[in-house]
């Protein structure tokens, strides 16, 4: 794959992830209700996946990138590049939020860092794993499965999954479903309480969903190790890509 293609895909992943963290974490500081926060996260993902999924796959989430990589539907070097871009975009988005937000809002919410809501860290990992399982399952079913007939609505389906995940999970774990969503605010706000919950949970839940969907519905396919088309499908024909979380 040429350097220019990495740059093209990387910029798309950067913009999408940056938008997710800026809007998603920013909503925590100013949104009035849980529904407002859920809609903010779901809408930004729905729009960005629809906008640039054709270019990069619209992952915006290390848990999704890893899930696609472990099922060999994206080349390892490209997956590693995506991880760096996603985490870098998350950090820069959080840095901008710290600059623009009033100090009371930024400090009071730790820049929108996800937090446990009265449950143990072990239960938090399970919640994040379950929520991310739903997200990656929908990603594979609507955006990756080459036999699917719903690629035109993949962005909407993925965004709505984030909305219903957030409605149940915001009060329990912050419903991150995305290590980048946690990493940016944690790094810039220097707030690492139970930080591992938002890495172990989403990565485990996403990988389990990917393996199950791959084994049940896609095991007959033979994806190319270095896809020419959208990385989540590994096919040459252009098509919508995937996304992720709040």
C-alpha cells in the first residue's frame, strides 16, 4: 500500500475520531440529560461513518480496529497505523476541549472522562464488554459482511447502536465502548481512576463479537492480507465501512 493511501485513510480516521471525542466528551460537560449525551455520541458516529467509511472504513475506535485485525480483515501494518492515529486524535481533541471549556466544566467532569457509577471495576469491565459486543456485532453485520444488503444504512445502524448502548451504560461506566474515548480525556485531564476498565472491556467484547460473527457467518471467505478496497471488507469494490463509541 502506498504512503499516499495511508495518508488518505489516516486523515479520515483522524477527523472521525477527533469529532467523536470532541463532541462526545464535550457533551458530558454541557448536555442536560443522558438522552442528550447518547444522541450526541450516536449522531456524530452516524454522520462520520456515512461520510468517510468509504475511505478508511470509519473505525474511529481501537476496539473495532483490533476486532477487524484479529479476524484478518485488515492488514496488521494498517491496523497499527490506525491505532496510533485514533489515540493521537483523541488526545488532541481532549487538549482542545481543555482549552475551550470553562474551568468548572472541564474540572468537574475531568474533560468527560468515563467513570464508574456505583459499581465495581470488575462489573464495569463486563458492562463495557457487553456494550462493545453489541457495537462490533452490528459493525460486522451491516458494514463488513459482503453478503449484507444494508451497507447503505450502516452508519445509521452503528450510530443507533451507540445511542441505545449509551442509554443503558452512561450511568454505569460512561458507556465509552472505545479505548480512544477514554484515553484522550484521561491523558489530558490526568485522571486514571480504574483506567483499565475502558481498555480491557471494549477490546475483549469487540474481539468476542468479531470471532463469533466471523466463525458463524464469514468463515467461508478468504480476505486478502492487504486489502485494496475498504479495509473492513478486504474486497476491491468500494463500499461503506465501519465505525465505533462513544
